[in-house]
């Protein structure tokens, strides 16, 4: 054995294992994902529970949502009712709710024409 060769001690191996576990765990538990102007929040099963994005002058909130996520919706006389975002369905006590600048919207997303200054948020609640 040369002076440069060393045997890894159990203590060094344990420290290395903790570092790997912590680094891997950070990747698993990061719940906010920000991609440009779109921010998503996921639950422990990595299902989206919230999505936010910036408005764009002259484009309705529903069309913008479809450009950022996979959307399922039912069409009614008042517009579209979003039933799922990225395969996460709203049902039972929780449904997808639409907010403009932090306030629940009083019109449907397909009827709300956004402005660049708007922050649009959908929450599963």
C-alpha cells in the first residue's frame, strides 16, 4: 500500500451516504418549480396543485393555461370549466379555482382577457 492509498473508514462512508441522501432528498422535496413566467406547486406525489403564470395582453386566461399545461375541460354556455390540469382532476371537495392578481375571478377563464400586468393562478382547493 502506498502513502497515497487509503481505506475508506466506516465514518467517511457514513458521511458520504448522508450527503448523497440529503442531496437526493432535496430534489424530491422541492415543491415549487419556476419555468420562466410559469410557476407550479406540487404535492408529495408530484401532482400539480397550483399553477401561476403572467397574463398576456389580449389573450384569455384559458388559452394561456392550455399553452402551459395539459388541460381537460367541459364546455358550458358560460365557457369552459377546467376539470383537470396535467392529469390532476378536481373532484369531491376540491376543484380547480381560477384567480386573477390574488382574487378569485368572478368570470370564467375563457372570458377573462388578460393584461401583461396580471398574475393568473389556478389552485386545486
